[in-house]
C-alpha cells in the first residue's frame, strides 16, 4: 500500500482521507496499483465509483459526511474536478433532489462555515453550492440557519478575491430571494412572514446597515427596502426599532463628500444653505426614506405608543442634518394619520412639542424650519389646552430669547404660520394669543422673520378693524408687556406696531370706535415710555403713535357727537380739562416738550409728530405759545451754534479741505430740514389756535420773512408752503384782521421768492405763484370790505405798493421766459395782480 500511495496525487489522496475511512482508502489503493489509469486526474473518482457501486451498504453510515463534500466539490473552481465529482455524485446518489432534501441539514452545516474558510477555493465553491441548494426551501428547513447564511453571504460579498465576491453575490441573491419569499405574507402566510422578519430585520439593522464595507451597506439598504415593501402589516412589530435605526442611519450612512462640501462651502463659492438643501433632497430620495414612509403607512396605535418615545430621543439627541430633518418629517407624517395614531399623538403631544421646540435654536436654518413645521403639525392635532400652551411658549421664547437671534424669531414665525394655515377653519387655534405677537413680529427688521408674520396677518385677520374688534384687549396687554422688556429692539418693534394700531385712513364708524378705544387704552403706556429720559432707537415711533392716538380719539369723539352714538371714551376730555394725564392738553404738552430735545434726528421726528397732530385736530388746544418756546431757538437762528469742535475726518479720494466742505454742506442741509419742520409745527399750532394766538404773530411774521429770504431752497419752499396753507385757512375762517396783519409780510416774501431765478428754484417760483394767487383772492375779498376804515388806509397803500412791485417783477420775468409752464403761471398771476390793483 505504501508503494501505491506514491503514485497518487497528494490532493486526491487528501480528499479520500477526508471523506472515507483509512481502511477503505487502502483497499482502493491496492486496486489502483495494478493499472496506470488509476494514476490519472479522474482515476480516484472513477475507482471510487466502481467500488461504491459494489460497496453501497458499507457507504450508507458515512453518507452524512460524504454527501456535503461531494456536493461542494461539484462547484470547485477546477472544471475537471467538477466533472469527476459530478460523476461520483451520480454514482453515490440515485436521486439528486431527494438526496438534497434528506441531507439538507448536513449540507448546510458543512457549507455555511466553509464560506469563511482560509482557502479561497473552498469559499468560492461553498458560495456557489449554497446558492444552488437554497431556492424553493421551506421555512422549517432553514429557520435555524437563515440569519447565519445571510451573515456569511454579506461576508463573501466583501471577500478579498474577486471570484469569491462574484460567487458571494450569487449566494446573497439566493438567500435574499428565499427570505423575501418567506417574508411575503401573500406567499407564506402572516405567521411565517412575521418570524422571518423577526430574524432578518434585526440582523440587517444591526450588522448590515452598519457595516464598514460600502457594498455590504448598499446591499443591506436595498434589501431592507424590498423587505418592507412586501411585508405589509407584518412589519408592525418591528416599526419602532426599524424607524429608530433608519433615522440615525440617514446621517451615519450619508456620503462623506456631502459633509465635506458643507464644511467647505465658502471655498467653492456656494451658500451653506444651498448645500444643506441639496443634502436634504438627497436624503429624502434615498431608499431609507422610502422605508420610513412605509413604516408610517403601517403604523397603528400600539406601534405608535412604542415608537413616539424613541422619536423624542432622536429629536433631542440626534446628530446630523439628514437625521434631524428626517425625524421632523416622520413626526409630521404621523400627524396626518387619524384614529388610533392621532389619539396616541395627543397623549404625547406635550412631550413632543417640548422636544421639537428645543431644536428651534439649531445652527442649521433647514433643521429649524423642519422642526418648526413638525411642531405646528403636532400642535394642530393636540387638545386646545396644549395648543394654548404651545402658543404661550412661542411668545415667551420670542420675547425672552428671540431678540438676540433673528433666526429664532423666523423659526417661531414658521411654526405659528404653519399652525394658523393648517387650522384655518378650526376654532381651536388660540388666535387671541397669536395675533398680538403677530402685530409686533411683522414690524421686525429681519426680512425672513417679518415675512413669516406678515403672512400670518394676511391669512388670519387681514385687516386692522377686525383685529382690534376681536383681539384689541389682548393686543394692548401684549404691547404693554413688550414695552416693559429690557430689549431695545423689541421696544422699537412694539413702537412701530403701536403706530400701525392707531394710524389709519378713512374708516367706517365701527372701525373708528375700535381704533379710538385702542388708542385710549394705549395712550397711558405710550406717554409713560415717552417721558423716560433716555432716547433709544425707535423711540420716535412712540411720538408718532401718541400723535395718531390723539387724532383717532378726537375724530371719534367728534363723530360721536354728530351721530349720537352711546359709546363713550372714559377719561377723555375734548376741551382738555378735568381728565388728568389723559386730556388732550396733557398729551399735547408731552409731545411739545419732546421738541426741545438736543438729539437732532429725534427732535425732527417730534416736530413732525406735533405737526401731524395739530393739522388733524379740529378744535384749538391753546398751546401755541408753548410750541413757539420749543422751536424759537431753531427758527430765529439760521445756523445752529455748536460748542464742540468739528471732528477731523478725511475720506479716501478727498482732501481734508474738501471733506470739511462736504461736512459743512451736509450739516447745513440737515439743519435746514430741522428749521423747515419747526416752521411747519409753529404754523400748524398757530392755525389750530387761530382765534387765541395773536401773541405769537410777530414771531411768526419774522419767521416767514427770514425763511423766504433764506439761501436754503428747502427753507424757501417751506415758507411758500406755509403761506399758501395760511391763505387756505383764512379763507375758511374769514378773518380779515389776521389777513391784514399778515398780508404785507406775505407779499414781500412771495415777491422775493418769485424774483429769484435759477434751475433749482423753479419749484419755489411755481409754489410762490400758486400761493400768491390764493392771497390775491383774499385781497379781493377782504380789501373791498374794509376800505372805509381809516386806520387801514395806510396799510392798503403799502399793500398796493408791494403788489405793484410784484407786478413789475412778473412783467420782467415774462419778457425773458422760455419755460412754458412757468410762463403760463406768470400770465395768470399777472392778470390777478392787475385785477387786485384795480380794486
């Protein structure tokens, strides 16, 4: 026997030693030594087939070990060995399919570990053999080995040798085909499908998706999606764990290139938000997102009860944009499911809302918006008490934290907008808590935040009348709260909102009532804030709000007396007496006192607010003397006296001298604007107290004379405008004595304004011609009525002299005039002057 062993190939001999007992091998070798054919490559198989046919009974006890080896060698990479072993298989096995069925457990027990063998030939053959034997197997046959086969198939897919990887892919397809068939309730029944999913899904979630090999991850994700697509309701017991792992995997399995682009967006000249949106789009189009959608589809009450607490953990502790946006979308989709899931959501809504609101400060704009939208969805399906709690939380967050974070304010706007839009037809939304915040929020300086609140305003109430009628009390309370804030930005926004509340054009009677009542409640708050010594950015809006409030109340009181309405404004005195701090007189004095402030921009706004109030009121206040005292320092001084030295500023491209000249020019223009507003305020106060304000007439005349002779175009324009306005008011009042007092100064000033020439003064000339026509109308009306009075005769002569001089100026201008419009105006003035001189 030892001599014969030398003539057998070593590998062939090893196979026989492995599959047979030694004594049988020695017998085969004795026989093989008689002929040279036994030493060929197929000699062992041929000799064994001859002996096996004669020693069938002796082989039966060894078939459980022999069959797996013979089956595997049929798939050996060497084709000649495959052929030999196939022949040997046909000798040993009478019926191949029956043998596979009978020895399936032995075959699987031998082949599955062989997939991890150190020899690549064994790994490759084992994969191919398993791929061949698995189709059409029943669950009972593979229940104990299904997970291990899946694990080894994924391991083979990542093998170091290419041929093994190809065989491993075939093995994986076979395992997946078997598992997907068994996991389909329509083919295997709900019971078996549930068991298969219970085996496969945990494995794929824990080992497949989390694998370090990209090929394995891709296969696992793809197959997981297909499992869930056909699983149907059998998926429900695994939804909680499945959704949790998938949500976390959205970020962990995201391509690293996406994260790199996000961190280096500036280098590529791309906005960070653009990259975030691209990442989110890719995440939502991934197979994992489809699987999450499938989980939502088969969610029921029991599953939701188990899933929602895990979602809270992901919201609070999840990392990565895809995960955080994915969980927000998942929660939003759950809110669309009614019945059982809706009841569970209502049960956990407070916990969910707290978790979602905690994400409003996320660094990513996309994440903040997603969380805000999800929070609005959850609030929309919650109880009324939970909705009110959510809205109050938004208000508190906006006031306490939002002033330092524009993005947070915009996020709160998104949440409230989504809540209002989805509950537009529902009375459960706490609009009485939302609208006050909207009133302030839509005055935000940040465009992103302002647009959100503006949309809420348009979609919820849309008009000031409706808001004041329904939520006036709540709005005033919130305004008072915001004015008490330590944030100057919030105060500025609140001041702008106050102006909007009380400022309006023509309204119906109901609207006037609502606006006047709101103004009456708002006035004490505004006056309290305006009397504070500090001037903060936006405080000028409080001045406008006070003026508009006084006008709104006055118009309503006047209308009330005319229509006999029974509604009253308690504590408001039309005459300004007996009402303490709420009288018109008291409020007007507060505004006038603000006109003495040193800060020019603030003083300018105070003057404009007073002008607006005086122009709109119908009855006198008797404070023209106070107004004169407040503005006299500006009116009598053509140029402001400054104690401090001019700051030395030199800008690029201009010399120091040019810079000083520019600063001086801008200073003069700014001061001229202040003087213009001061004159308008004084004239408005004087016209309001026309019958009792003769004491300030000399100062007014001097101011009109100085302004009309000023070198500043704006001051000339202001003087001309005030002269025309005075003429219109005198025509209404029919006051001949006041006309007499003013006419000489007016004619002189208008003559000077018409006479001066220049391209920048054309508007002044046209305005002076229009004002002069008004005064000539008054001349024809009042001069004829008072001609018989001796005391006015000399005044009439001076007036005629001034008119004659003006006529000469007009005639001189007409000789050289090429401007058609101005020439037409001068012709009309010329005719009026000739008529006036003929009186």
